[in-house]
C-alpha cells in the first residue's frame, strides 16, 4: 500500500509538470533529489523528458522518495518548471511545437480549365493503355479489352466535349468551393493562434488552469473497499472521476494542495 501511494505521488508530480510544460529537459536538478530517486542526471533527463513527451509515467526509483518529502518534492519540481519556462530552451521548444501544429496551407482547388485538362490527360492515358493491352490480348481476353478500349474512347470524347456536364457543374461551384476552402483554413488558423499564443506563458497558463480544474474538489477522506485485491471508492460517483482526479486522491492532500497553491500563484503572475 505504501509503495503504491509513493508511485501515485510520483505520478502526480510528473502530471503536474506535464501540465506546466509540453516538454521538459533538465539542465540543473538538485543533487539530493536525484539521489532520492536513485537516478543520475542523464537518466533523469531521459526518463522525465520521455514521460512528459509520450504522456506516460516512468516510476523508476520513486519508491525511494520519503513519504514526508512529497510536498517538498512538488515545490522543488514546480519551481524548476517555472524557472525552465523562462529559458530560451523552452521558448525554442514551444516555437517548434507551435509550428508543428500549424494548419497546412489551403488545398488548391483546380479551375474548370485545369479540371478539363486533367480529365483529358487521364482519358488519353487510358486509351493508350487499352490499345497497348489489346495488342497483347489472347483470344479469351480480346473481347473484354475491346470493350474497355471503346469505353476509354468514349470517356475521352466526353472529356473533350465543351458541354461536359461534370465540368459545367464544377465551373458553377468553383468560386464557392474556393471560398469555403479559404474560410475553413482561416478558421483553423484562428483556432491554432488561440491554442498556441505568441506569448508562451499564456499557453502555460491554460495548462495550469486545466490542472486546477482536474484536481478541484477532491475528497481526500473518501472511503475505499477492496474486492479481488483491487480497491474501489465506496461512493460510486468517485469511480466515475477522471484518472487524474483519482491519482491526485491517492497522492494525498499535502502534494496536491501544494501544487494547486503553486499553480494559482503562477497563474496570477501571468498577464
């Protein structure tokens, strides 16, 4: 039970930091904290960065963290996250993340003339391929290939017809399609700019707010019962809570409320 709770505490810590930052590369870490985890700095770099980037949690060495240190650990990691958020390294990573999520330019809509040219080109290629196939036809396949060639020539004739219904319909709707495509792209750009503001601290503020919402109203005194070696909440409504809420419950009040206080303070500083 104690080991499980320690793991939950560590899980909460990483979730907290992952909510603060989308990526985490440790340059300076307190030596005593790394010793508690039984990690070298390079191993900490790899494991914590990997956990945050992949969205998973790596619990190696967490059992060595003392129970009464959990609030201190949260404070130390959260303070480092805040410090790292102001670094050029984080700003560079944020810019890369923002760029990687930028909507692609709007897809070009073929003009009626381009559509006709493409249809004619494809029809001519189909005719040429059918003629080549007919030359190599066997008595068993000749009739079928002749039908295919006839259809290919009909398709070419239709494509070259100035009154082609498909092309006429395309011409009638071309401007509307082009406008809809452009407007859709502009909406995507606005959503992207809102999700990834120029000020990286505003991005962090949203993550902090998400954390506060996810850990609001936790009943730290909630009762559990055991069934088939697994613990469940006595109150059924708690079983429907999110995995993050449950993790915070298991981590305990000291760790969670310390993190919440830190998050609230940081939010108030971000303008």
